[in-house]
C-alpha cells in the first residue's frame, strides 16, 4: 500500500470530479467567453464579498500578480521569513516586480502588527526602499499549518491603513484555516485588499488558483496575468474541477486535520521523536533523535513517502487521497517502527 504524505498537492481527481470536468461547458477564456471559468470566478468572488476573482494556473502566479498590482519597482514588501512569496516562488518578487523583501522573524510564520509597524521604512527617507505592501500567509506552510488569530490580522490591517500600505493574503491553504477555526471567507474579504486561494491542495483539484479583490486593484490583474504568460483558452475543464472541489471537498478538510492530530499523538509517544510542533490543520512538522535522511529512506522502502525540511525537521501532510485505511495502516507502521 503506497502512502504519500509529501504534500497535499499530490492528490488526483476523483471519478466524480473527472465526470464534472468532462461535462463542463467551455469557451475561450482569453475573450472571457468560458462559462465554467466565469462561474468559478463569480462563485469565489461572492464567497469573499469582492468585486472580482481571476483564475490562474498556479498560486505563485496569483501571488506574483498581486505583488505587481500593489507595488512599483524599487519598493519593498514586508513578510515573515518563512513566507512562500519569498522562499518558494523562484525569486519572482524581484524578477517580476523589482521589489525587495523585508523579512521578519515571526512565530511559526506569523507576524504581528507591532512587528509590521517597526519594519516600515520612513516614507520621506529616500535612502531606503519605500514600503508599499504587507504579505501574510494563512495557513503557514513552513510554520506547520499554523493559523493566524483573526484579531491580529485586523490589527495588521489597521497598521496598513494608517501607513497607506497594500495588504495581501497568500491563502493557498486558507480553506484549512477557515474550517479549523470556524471562520467565514467573507470576513477575510472585508480585511484584505487581495487574496489568493488554491484549489489544488486540500480541495483536490488538479490545477488552479484564484486572485480576488475589488475593481480598483483588480482591473489590471488580467493584463499582468497575460504578461506572465497565464492567459488560457478552453480552461473551463479545470474550472469545473474547482467548482466541484468547493462544493464537495471543503467540509471534509476537517478529516485531514483530525488525521494529522492523530499522527502527531502517535509521534509524541515514539522514543526517537524529539519534538512535534503544534498541529492545527493538516501539516505535521517534527524532529527526531536519529538521522532524518535514514528515517526517510527506511520508510520509503515500505512505500511510505514524506519530505525532510532540513535542520533535522520532517514533515507529513494529510490530504484527500490519504484514506482512513491508509491512515490506520500508517499509524500501525509508526508505532512498530524501529531503526
């Protein structure tokens, strides 16, 4: 039995999702004539109470478009040192927008309003880059699926308003945070200028992210997407997968969180596990006393796969394809494992 916990991006469309895709009505989305894409964009925009949503082939492209919309070359954004926009988007912040990053040392990838306030460069001091944007990530990837306290999110918004800064949310796993904390998407829409959300992680769609915002910031988004090579034609087949995912796979994210916490409980009882970081959603990060690479290799021989994160850290990510049967099998394998 193959168990793959490397990421929640490795899921494959279910038969029901494939059927929804094959039944999709499509058109040329470059001309905004794909009815399935239009329906997905309207659905997600309405979820957040925003004027527009735009479909993208990847979350990185959606984030990079948002940064481009908020900034000018030579300016600076504020983000946590773990931020996906800095660590995992190919240097796109500097390459695409000519913007630098001021990185903060937050807690599990989460920063505070006080940290943001102290990181803003004086706007009349022309020797430093002009601060123009704050980017936060919820849940945090490198932070182990941690969820922001919504009050702190609002506190950061207050700082952004007082200093005329844009406010972008990298919400690749926002759905997980909403389910875990029983929050509503529309409340996030009231706070952030732009939000990116991903369909191909916990929701199980094969491809796709969206960027949402109001007309004032979003009117140029389609132009930036074109510049980055993101214009697509009969993409409604993929949009239909996204609609199916939102309609059928949203509430079940709670199952992924439950499995993750059960894995964490077993790990904490294993003699060779040094530390298990707090588990809020579907990501488990832990360290062991033994050689991490050896542990990965030994488990791979059992057809159980996961990643090392460096510095002795290991990561499991639960997801749609990690079934209850696989979960129970893996729990037994963990409890009986010896080096």
